[in-house]
C-alpha cells in the first residue's frame, strides 16, 4: 500500500512547486520553494547546485524536514487544499549530481481526499 492515497498522488503530480523546510542542528530554520517529483513513496528534489544551499548543509547534520505542497482550488469560495509531509531527507548522487530523497513519516492533507465544501478537514496519518 502506498503512503499516499491515489487522490494525493494525482494532486502531487499536478503541482509544480513545493516548499522545503529544514533546520540546522542549532534550530536555525530555512525554507525554499523547489521543484519535486514522486518516486514511489518518496519525494525527490534537486536543483542547479544544491551543494551551495542551506538545506544541503542542514540535511548533512539534521535530516528532519517538512514539505508543503498547496494551492487554492478556488478563490470564490475560498478553498485551500494541500499536503504537508514530515519526514527525513537523505542526499544521494545520481549520474554525478546530488539530490534529496525525502521519506515521509507523517502525512497531513486537507481538501484532497475529502472535497466537501466549507472548512477543509485535516487528515493526519503516520506512514513507514
């Protein structure tokens, strides 16, 4: 069974950007908008030269990360929806280029699996 529901997978595959948050070992936060893709249950993110980023330095010492992929389904009525992923990140090298592989531990989604109008219901589940 996948960590993500089929509806969450479709949503994630439709989105071009996510926000990637990491923290230094002393707790200094960093967040950056980045491209991403799904690879099974994992999220993959790379970039032009990630070795010069705060998240690269942070993950080397503190692999705990949070990702947010969200948008507005409509603005009238106001309908926010999204997926928040709390997990661990690892740096891997593919074809000579480093990239991040994020493995979810907790998935929180709103207005993705349940699209009932009104205030979105938050769904939280722990995964692998």
